[in-house]
C-alpha cells in the first residue's frame, strides 16, 4: 500500500467536518448524562452540563458548534430523555437558541471568546449566560407543556429548574473553558472566524 492510501485527508476542507462529528458525539453523551442522571422532566436536567460545553463549542467552531448542539440535544437529551419523537426536533431548538444567541452576539459585538476584556466578559454574561438560557428554558419548557408532555401546572417549575440549572453550569464551566482553551485553539488555527471557516 502506498503512503497516504486509505487515510482520511487532513487538509483544511476536512478539518471542520471532522470536528463537527466529534462535537456531536460529545454533545450527545453530555446531554444524555444530564437527562438520565439529574432528570426534572422529560428531556430536562437539573444540571445540564452539556450546555456549558455547547456554548464554548459554538463560540469556537461557529455554525459547526451550533448544529452539533442541536443534534446533540435531539439524540442525547430528546431521545434519552423520553421526549416524543415528533416533538423532539422542535423542542431541541432550545439548545440551538442557547448557543446561537451568544455566537451571534460575539460576532456582532466583535467580542473575543477568550474573554480578554471586561467588554468580552460583559457580552458573555448578557448573551452567553443570561439571554440565551432564558430563551432556551422558555422555549424548552414551553414546548413540553404545549406538546402535552408536561402539564401546564408544571411549566413554571420546569422553566425555573432549566433556567437556574443552566445559569449555574454556564457561570462556572463555560468561562473556564473559554479562558483556558481559546488561546490553544487559536494557536492551532482551529477557531472559526466566520460561520463555517
């Protein structure tokens, strides 16, 4: 066999699709862990650690990270958490909003995911900690209630459990990931500057 035959091409064209596959696997496993080990309602975890990683992945890898979060939620939280199959794709948009909002804000305000300045940290707190988790909890809990998965009387509890749990994990884990790993990913040329490259 000649050298290079049968190997996966390692050029820039394959780098992000390969990262995307890895992100889907990690997001799926983390999402399943949360909804199986710390369940609050179908697909809802008291401490959804996956979201902390999903946000960092989106800020580092752009659209690849956003799509990986959505698929990871469908497979890990939705399927493992018992969300009905017809509702799962709509319900899983909650995780998409939770990572798309900070990505859009970081791009719009030219904030650095390494959180180098107080301004960068402010953008993270406003859009990667508060607004996104508010939108995700509202969408996710609301979709479960409107879809008949949980009674309307349980909606406030599901919302607050989702929202407060996500605030905790994203306050602790996401900044730690961003501050420690962003410089390394930047040096390796792995940060996505636009949406896909």
